[in-house]
C-alpha cells in the first residue's frame, strides 16, 4: 500500500514538473484571448513575434529595475518559491546567468511574495540571480501569465523570440540565445 502511494506521489510530482504550476497555458498555445487588453497593454501580451511589454519592479534591495531592451537580449522568468518546477529549474537558471551575464540580461520575476522569504529561498540554494518582485502581479498580467514557471526571451530590439511554460534548462536557453 505504501509503495502505491509513493508511486502516485512520484507520478503527480513528475506531471507538475512538466506542466508547471497553474491552471492553463493557453496563452502560450495561441488561444484567442477573451478580454481586450487595456490601452497600456497595446504593445502585446509577450507572445512570440510581438514587442515585449516593458515594466519596472523593485529588486530585493528595494531599488527600481526597468525591464526593457537595453541593447542586448534579455530573459524574463516568472516564478514563485512554492512552485516545485520553479524550484527545480533554479540551478539551471543560475548556471545560465553566471555563464552569460555579460551578454544577456536576466530577470527572475517573483510573483506575489515578500522580499524576505524570497531572499531566504535564494540564499538557501546559493542561487545568484537578479530577482525582482511582482508583488501585485502587474508584470504577470502584462505577459498573460497563467502558469509558472514561464520563461520569455526577448531579442536586443525588444521583440519576443521564445516563450515556454514549464521548466527550462540552461541548454534550452543557450540554444535560443545562440540563434539570435
């Protein structure tokens, strides 16, 4: 009986790792939106081929950080500390950032959590990533985020070239960046 529950738990965990945390990734599947974007969102919802919406959030030190094209590609990863697939991809994200921080900007956009637990989470994992806090979910709404983790790659001109819901690896990100 114990083996059956262990197997069921392992299967459920595997599904969550593949699918991500959330209810739907229809925004990434090209489904038609049911609501009209507001005027400030008219640049797009962060879908492939669209201009990436820009926004400003606070980092863990409380400083404003503008997330926008600054002459080089950038990556936005929407995540939370309680999300198992997010937790699993942190080592790959940190490794990518360490290897490419001079050529690619990286923003780990934490969704609706306070700074202190996020700092603790990052310190426990010895993950050196530039984290910004989306306390109200404003950036997630701009990008139509329905499940996490969701990773968006933007080229140096500010156009979305890649978007994935679910865990991402260092190798996947390198493949995308190398094609720019």
